[in-house]
C-alpha cells in the first residue's frame, strides 16, 4: 500500500464489512492517515483489505490522463456490508504537472 501511495495513486473506500468498520469509513481517501487509523483499531484489518475488510475505487494515478471525481454518493447497508453508493461521478481533466 505504501508503494501504491508513493507512486501517486489515489483511492477511496467504497465498501466495508459492517462488523469491522462503520459507514463513516465510506468515501475516505486511502492515505497515510487511513493506514494509521486502520492499524490503531487493533482488529487485525490488513492494510490492503486482503481479507475483504474493505474495498476501494482508484480515482487517480500517474498512468491516467484524467481523474474520477465523485460528486454524489450515499451510504447503503446491504447484508453484512456498507457500500458507498455512487450516484454521480465525473471524469475530470488533470491540472498540468499534477496527478490531483
């Protein structure tokens, strides 16, 4: 995950297991603070969510010409998971020399 972030990729949390994480985690950017907060929970959640603890959507990175901007989303609980139900998303031009 550190390499992913160091390379300049950006992702947002779009789903979480309800028994481990609440809906407040939805939409959070995956960054160093996210990784620290996950570790601080002491629930054995892997940094990349390898056991299905959470799922992400990559919204930007150095290999992309445009970035995704989520402009409307709402939490929705389905079964044992919370989902960030994305209602509207836009493909946005990047600023020159930036991956943001």
